[in-house]
């Protein structure tokens, strides 16, 4: 009968490789490890169609129709997403209704779609938010919300800047420059929006966070205590959730990266990449090129068009969406010729997970986007941190200070990091004493990342606990099915 079919989990993805891929991986685990049926819902018009090919075969997909939204396309991405989610609620509602047989066990929107949570409440199913970043970032948003709500008690509608430095569990001590831009100035509209985002967590039955416990143990403890007091939804570390399927975006463009790496000596190459958007300023591009050249190290550099005035900094998914301009044309005159043989600069999408786990790859110059951070951890590759914006400065601090797996040249977070600092950091990580310490730590973190998903590992147990809660919430007749 119908009841015998496994219960269904519906996940809602926000655009961008860094959000879609980890959510799809989580869905795959729910299917393959826990026997659920899983459907990943996406917003048609915002995805690079090639990105959808990375969804594991065991996960079904449904695309919502295109919506017209009245938000300027070059405005804050978060606003656009909120508006999109708001517009799509009626469709989502009927979609979820049509999916209630087999029974719906849970609805899991990505954080950037968390405004869809009330739909879960209406249907009486658990609504859990998937968070694709660090727990410290959640801690920051929570802090801002609580700070305002305290102040608001005294004087309505007033906002307060976070203290400098802001001390978060970790310990993580954040100066103003380490904060995401949206959290720096309480008089900016973006600060109020951050707070509204932070409030969305309150509607969640729980948070599924793409971390593993060794990454942020103190933050996890603090959130456990908060959940016990009922001050915040329970937090479950269910990472690292990293691409496991072949990277069809890279393969379809016959990526030259892996062929080239195959020809390099073991442990000799610095991989340089700044995520799916990855736009450096023009100046930073020049300094990075000069630093790579001066260091004399071998490198594989995934080059994107620099960030220019009036251009949208966020390329959804494909990372090379700005027409037909050639990013390599922005490199300094003669750079490619002078580094020929020891350096490869490519403008294509890289199969990053495979690059990081390639034996030739020794270090990663990274913007410290959270997915890149997890991928470097899982591959045991130490990082030279060049954070650019948003949560990346916090992530860099975590990697450098708390985990000891990164070196951070001076500058960054809005300032240009100079060529000499870059060259020195590259040489230190490849050959220096500090370099050998961070390498060792990176291998320890790799072991922790792998162990987290062993059958008794921390992430496996956290996901088991979530599944048990979802199953307990199902009606008794619906419970036949999953393991
Ligand atoms: N990525 C990739 N090839 C590229 C650039 C990025 O596979 O050429 C992947 C990378 O492995 C990671 C994601 O895209 O999974 C980028 O996410 P991250 O959080 O690091 O940065 P964001 O793109 O969100 O800034």
C-alpha cells in the first residue's frame, strides 16, 4: 500500500553552487543512509542549468516556475531572494500539498529561503533550515538580534553597533573589519536586514549546519546550552556536505586542470581560486599575479573577471557569466609567458574537489568561502587566506587562529594584499617552519572531517538524531519505511 513508500523530505534550494551542492548532498544522505525519498525544489530562472546536473541521481528535482519580482537585479542578492521566496509561497504550498503522499516527514529550506518556513508550520511538518556557512556566522546574527531586542526594550526602534571587538564563542574575536559588511554599521539598511534574516531562525524546528563538530566545538557547546534553555532552535552539525558526484560543469568544458596537475610533482602546486563569483579588484589581481610570479612556486590559478564598478559581484553558479570577455586579458603584461611551465592560469570552471584531493596540490590560496573551507579541510590542504567579503574574514580567522590550518598575509577584508606579503606567505606555506605546522594541522583536521561521517562519527549521529525527531513527529501509520 501507499503507506509502505518511504516518507518524503522536501528541500528548497537557493541559487548558487555554494548553496545548491551541499544541500543536494544532504538530500542524498537522507535517501541513501536513511531511506527517505527526497525532492530538491529549485527556482528555475536563477540556476545555471549545468549546475542542476550535479544533483545526485537518487534525489528528485522540481523546478518552480519563473516569477516576476520587483526588485532591482543589481540590488542586494538577499533582498532579491526574499522577494522571490515570498512570491513563490502559493506555488510552494500547493507543491508540498501534492507531495503529502507518501507522507511528508520534513521541509528543509536553505537559509536564504528560510522565509518559506511558515509553509511547513501550516502543514504541520517539521521545518528545518539548512545553513551553508559557519556556526559563528549564525552566532553573529543571533547576537545582533539579541542586542537590538535588549535595546528595544528601553527605547523602541533603536539599533546599536556591536561592540568592538565582538567576542564570540570559539573564541573568536572580531574587529569591525572582520565583520560582514552588512553587520558593521547599525544605521545602514543592510544591518536591519541582517537582523531580519537572523529572526527567521526562530521559526525553525532545528538548524542543519554544514560543519563538523571539531571545526567549531565551542560555538556548538554555546548553542547546545541555548537550545536547552529554549533560547534558540537546536543546532545539528551535519557536515562536511561536499560534492561527491562528478563535476559535469567542469567535465563538459574539458577542464585542463587535472591533466596539468597529473604532470606536476607530488605536493608541489599552489591552487588559487576564489569561489564561484571570485572577483578580485583590478589591483588585487595585479598584486596576486606579481606575488605568484615572485614566489617561484608552481600554481594553478582559476582566474575570473575582476570586480568593476557597476557590475554585479555575484555570478549565479557558473562564475563566468559576464558575456564573452576574457578574464586572462586582465593579467599583467607578459605574466603568462614568464610563468609558463610552472604556472597554469585558466578562466574555466575548475573541478575543485578533485583538484584539492590531487596529489600534486600542496596549498590553497582561497577567499575562504565556507564550501572552499570545508573542501580544503576534507582534503587536508592548508590555506593561504585572502578573504574578500561577507563571512570570509570570520572564516579566515577561524582557520588561522582557532584551527591553525591557514596563514594569512597582512591586508585583506577590503584592503589590497601586496605582492611581497603574498609571495612570503606562499613560500612559508610551501617550505617554511610555520608551513610545516599548518600542514600537520591540516592533516589532523582532514582526519576529523572524514571521521565525522563514519558510522559512529559526530555528523552521522547528529543526522540520526534529526531523523529520529522527524520520524517521531509522523503519524503512527506513516512510520513504515525508512531504516
Ligand atoms: N567551485 C568549483 N570550481 C570553480 C569555482 C568554485 O568547483 O572553478 C566550487 C567550489 O568547489 C565550492 C563552490 O564552488 O564548492 C564555491 O563555494 P564557496 O562557498 O567556497 O564560495 P562562494 O562561491 O559561495 O563564494
